C-alpha cells in the first residue's frame, strides 16, 4: 500500500467522523451560525478545541499554499480550493489528509 492511499483513507475517515456529528446538529438547528459558535464556546474545553481547530486550519492553509508553490504542483489553485473547502466544511481532519494525499500523489509522479 502506498503512502498516498493511507492519506486517502485518513481523508475519508476525517470527513465522515466529523459529519456524523455535524449533520444531525444541522438537521436539528439548521445552518444557524450564531447557535453553532454559542454551543462551541459554551464551555472552556469546547473553546479550547474550537480555537485549536481554527488555528490549525489557518496553519494548514498557509502550509498548503507555500508547499504547493515549493513543489510546483500543477493546478495549485484547484488543489488549494479543494483543501480550503474540505477544511471549512469538515475540518482540519479532512483538509489536511486531502492535501497530504494530493502532495504525495504529485511527489510519486515526479
């Protein structure tokens, strides 16, 4: 099994598991952003995890931009868009392994 396949598997897991909690919440509350952040930061431990994920998302985007430029990955804007969307919709657990998969696929082909 190649490393990129491990990343692809982790992308699937990192997308499905967060959605298993988010989809029922949206079904019950709708896309209520205010309620989302109120619940996320309703406890200090929730705030801890919320801020950790937000900072990690920014770090991921910065890393993905500079790493894709460094490696001269083709269609870099498309890759970055996919990583941003995955990170925004499902979280770092989705966006990070997606970028690692796309990066490793590029490295394997080089």
